[in-house]
C-alpha cells in the first residue's frame, strides 16, 4: 500500500535541492526524502530528478509515499570491545568489534553502534530515521574497524555529501585465499542483489557502479594479505569483488571461501578490517585521519597463516 501527494514548489524553496524541498514540504527527514528520490518515487513535471536537482518556483512535484516498514528502536547497551577513537561536538569515531551492527534493524537483537553510544552518554542530534540517526556509512556485523558517526545536523549533512561524492578515504586490510594474478590492481564491476539469495550480493550488469583498488602487503601460506582502498562503498563490496576475482576472503564461505582454511587458523568470520578513515572535518574543514589495529582474532589467524 502507498499514498501520493502532488505539490507545487513555493517561492521560498526555489533553488533548494529536491530532497531538501520535499523534506520541508512533507515534514519528512532528509534521508527519507533522498531515498524517495533515489527509488524513483518523485517526479518533477513528469520527469524523475536527481537528488541534486534544484527546485524552480511553481514546478509541480508528484511524490509517491510507500508505507514505511516498522523500525527497531535504539536500545542502550554497551558493546564489549567497542572503543571511542575520537569524540568532539560534531563527530565520534569508533573502532567497532565484530558482532556489532551499525544500527538496530528488524530481526537483530545483538549490540549496535548507536546502542553503545546511547549507553555511553554520547548524544546524537541529527535528522533521519530515529533508528539510524547519525549513521553516514556502515560496516557489516561481521566486519570490524573504524566508523564515523555524526553528532550534529551540520556534520550529518556534510559527511553524507562527502561519502556520496567519494571524498572520504577508506582503507581496509583483508586476507584472501590464494594470490591474485596481479600483485595490485583495480576491480571495476557493478554490484547488485544476488538473483538467488536476498541476503547476498553479486556482480551484475544492472548493478551499481563499484570500484575496488587492492595491493599486496604480504604473501602468506595459501593466502595473501591485501591493502584495499574503496572508491565506492557498496554493501559487501570487498567480499563480492574478491570473490569475483576467484580469491574470496578467508573465513567467508558465503562468498565461496574454503571453510577448512578458516578452521585451520581458528577464524570464525571473514578476515576484513577497516583500518583507516580520512576526511575533511565537517566543522573545521581540516583533513583528519584515524587509524586502527588488528583485533586479536585477526592477528592470531594472520600469525597462523604465516607459519602453517
């Protein structure tokens, strides 16, 4: 079920981005408005706009409003192993352990980044869906490492735009099975949902543009430690691209890894860690870089791969 609205752009919103204008006219969060535009639920004078389209006074906007799915609420809960790398009035940078989701979702009962911040007394004052406030990018539950969360509306808008414009440096370390034919390279292959499994993603012709850069850090026994830099940030991007290269991440049977190798080195999740984040601070405009170290399970399994 859904409803629809037809709106005329008032003079006061002339020149605003379409997602900003819709959020103000309908009282929606900017995130929800942007999602409606991206999903094709918005037409301006009968044409589907981009999110960056500027509104003209008197233009007619048609907005389809699909029923929203029920959302989970943020439950304050300290996540064991979570550390705050940096905190100021605008942002908080956290080092997320494995087994923690970025935000609540239907069916997930475990700890979340937002739940940890709430329990630690770190306030988030941004627009957006209540269960995702401040989230500008995410890490999978099974991936550890650095995340930045916006605390203010200024930071939220600035960082969202920076991630969309690919102005955020994102460096990961990963261990893949075997050794890629080239010690360094770029994987450019569109990613979309798997046609066979809703919870998986795959390289697809009709997928979203996706680019991953990799270089070899160390040759291991039956595996390779890689430095990976993301140009785009699709769900499961590194896992999908390395699988498409026929070198899935160690400990990632969902994307084709040999489970016996992970068992041999005592690893129960994919070997993938978000090592470095670089961006312009949303308040000062100064470049900032935050770094992380391997958690114990990844370090132990890496040591094993050096000796087996």
